[in-house]
C-alpha cells in the first residue's frame, strides 16, 4: 500500500525503503481484493513461490486478510 510515509509491503507489512537500486515497489493484484497491492522484491518471490496457496505466505497483512476471510466463510456456513 502507498501511505503518506511511503510504500508499505502488503505481504510482510514493512516499509519498502529502496536505498538499494535493486529494491523495487512491485504492484500486484489478488482476486477478491479490489485495489492494487504492493510488495518488496523479497516478498514478490514469496508470492511467486506460494502460488495459489496463501498458507505459504509469511505473517503480514495479506495473510491476515486471507485468514479473516476464511473465518468469515466458516462462520457463515455454520449458521
């Protein structure tokens, strides 16, 4: 996400500080989330490696969003 303090990784939750010329703010989309997300280079590779299995993501905002969505689905199905 882009904040007033700079870019923040939607995967790990850390600010992306591109002091290293190789570091980038990488935009990406996730089905079911209606906005552009951003990640650093390390987390971009983690996203690629995780594929469609969000359980492989590290702790952070994106994993939390998937966990909350799963809890909501379970709650809605059990009522």
